[in-house]
């Protein structure tokens, strides 16, 4: 028991690379997560424009609304770096405010997504409706799941801050959570560009004689 | 950006820089939105380049400053770029495989699709029929055999209804008024096909219906896309005869 506490106080556990083990592992994870999302995004792109029945992207995607939720997510990334810098300064009030702000903005983003999925379902687009529905919901759904996990993580840190467990000696805890959060943000940057800005105007096959 | 000296924490950008970065990210997103605002740019190839470049810029700024790869051990950047590159290459390869070789993905698939011969045999557990289907036989529905079959009319219309509403998926694209569930709208309404078929071309009603199934693109009804799949090879000869008899009876 004493040993474990000892280790916990030892913030930087390094290996021959000079990088903390946890941080190194986390970057390896993010690197593999690129492959995960890469596969889902590619699948969407391969099946793009191949649905035989509607609704098609142009019929239901709400780009202005999604632009707003994109802004919210970008803002949350800013709040996250502020939380990290508050942790470095041992500014407990700042830590709590910025962690909560990040989590709340994440929840707003998820709220937009739930609304979007709901709207789509009402317009007849389900995951089984057509290729667009299958690939769209799989990709954005997994992204939403990532965001949701990040929200839980942030609230956990928020609660820990009341037990005095978030401070400059444990800055890595916040930093790694931040890495995850920003990663989810950059994945959204790609999804927003490809699915909404580029592919959002895709229509169905031209019905000609 | 930073002097690069001092302890790890001072290497991170200051609050002021974080604010500036946030503003830059905002501005880029706003520009992206403005690019696709004019209707002429929506879905246009012209918008693609700028949009991709702008999002790469955003991506880069976030990983370099928010995720401070710029200030961290270069090994982390290499690890991340490794995964990113692999993911991107796999994606490009996949898209290339479908789209890059010939025409659009759809044309590529249509030109190469091979009917799944084993399906019917598996379903009926008739292994000899399956074995036979593997032996290349003259196509059952050439022009001449088509004409010969036309006189037989041996199908059972009641059984044909089951074929029509079965796993082949006709009902997903065609409406048949007296058949619940047959409400598809991608193809023409077939409620009176027995009459309509005779007026489509020089062929008789039965011949025309057979042609519609054997070679869906031989005659494409005006106002519809040539998307009806070739399903003749997915049904047995008996099912085919029944289906034709059923459709002919729809007057």
C-alpha cells in the first residue's frame, strides 16, 4: 500500500525515451484511434452518393446548425487548454470553472447531435434506410460516443478537484484528458469538412428516362 | 514561439496565445462556412480544395498548440503522424480501389458484380443444383430461348406472388396495389403490368416482362433511373416462370 502511494506521488514515470509512460501510451492510443476513424471516414467516402433511396444528405443535413455546434466544440477545446494552464498554476477556482465549462460545452455539442439524429429519424433516415444512413450514423455515432466518454472524464476530474487531487503535481492527469478532448475535436474538424461542407449537398441518383 | 528553455510548463503557450489560436480557429471555420454559402459553390469541385486545406490548417494548429506537439518530445509527433499517415493511406487506397480504377464506384461495381450462384441452392439444400450452377451452361435466357419459352407459359401465378414479395426485393422498388407491403416507388407501379407490358415495345406482354427481368436496362421506362438490378440469376427457372406468370396476370 505504502509503495503504491509512493508511486502515485511520483508524477513523472519515465522510460528510456524520457517521456512519461502514460503520455507515451496515450499518444500511441491516439495514433491507433486515427486508424479507427480513418476506416469509418473512408467507408463513408466510398459509399458516398450511392444510396438508391432517400433521404439524401441535401434533403436533411442542417449545415448552419452544425456550424454552430462546431463552434461550440472549438470553444470547448479552448476551455480545456485554460483548465490545463490553471492546473499548472494551482489555480483551483480556475481549474473547476474551466473543466466544468469544457464539459458543459461538450454536452451542448452532444445535445445538438441528439437533436440532429432525432430530426433525421423523423424525416425517415435511420441507420438501415440507405447507405448514407448506415455510414453517417456509424461514423458520427462513434464520434459522439468519444465525446460522451470525454464528458464523463471531465466531470470525474471536476469531482476530484474537490478532493484536492487536481493540482500542479498531477498536471499529467489533466493534460492527458486534454489530449483526448482535442483529439475528438480534430476528428470532428475532419468529419465536419467531409460530411457537411463537402458532402452535405449530395443528392440522389438523377431520375431520367 | 517560445524560447524553448526553462521547465516544461513555461514551454506551453501563454493564455494570450491560446486566445489568439482560438480566434484563428474560429475565423477559419467561419471562412469555411462562407465558402459554401453561395449556391454555386455548394457541392462544387471548386470548393473542395480550399475546404480541405483550411481544415488541414485547423487540424495542424490544434495538434501543434492545443495538444502542444510543437513543444513536446518529437517522438510523440512521429507516433501520431505514423497513425495518421497509415489511416490516410488506407482511406485513399480504399477509395481508389472503388473509384479510381474505372468511372464511379457504382459503374465499377456494376461492371464487375458476379451473381451469387450458391444462394438458391443453399436455401433449398439442393446441392446438385448448386453443383450444376457451377458448370458454365449456355445462358438460359438468350434471345432465341426467350422466344421459345414465351409459348410455354408454364408458371404458377400464385407461387409467383411469393417470389415477387420474397427476398429478391422487388417490392422494395415496385408498388403492387393488392399486395400489402409492395409500396416501392423507385420503379414503376406494376399493378397493371400485364396490360402495360404489351404497349411498351414491339414485344408481347410476356416477352416484355421477361426482358425486363433478364435485361433490366434493355428498355428503361421513361422517368425512371436504370437502377433495377439483374435478378434473373438469383432465382431458379421455376421461380422465374412463376414470377412471369404472376406479372402477366396483373391486368
